[in-house]
C-alpha cells in the first residue's frame, strides 16, 4: 500500500522566498530540486534534473535561478 506523505519544499527563486506543499511516498534532495524548478516555472518534466548526481542538479537549478532548496515533512495543523 502506497501512503502519500505531504512535504513542504522551500526555495528561493531569483532571491525571493517560495514554499509549497508536495505529496509523495518519499522525497530526496534531488526530487525537491526538480519540484522546485517546476514550481518556479523554469524546469520541465521531460528535462528532469534529478536524474543525475546531486551536485549537477544543484548547479543546474542555480542556473535557473532556484537556490537554497530544502524540504521537510509537513507538520500537522489542528
């Protein structure tokens, strides 16, 4: 059974802070980088930057203007 978990992804796009929620069964830094570039409108689904090494993905995201990407499991709100 696949249980979706909600994650908060935070990043800066051209120096401006952004945050969004993403649901997935699991998340890693390269996936968060890919999602952040898509959310910023500069990434493409077919050009998945998470396919390579994390260092390459980080540099590619930076070229797109996406920096300081970090993520965490979303906290439950009452």
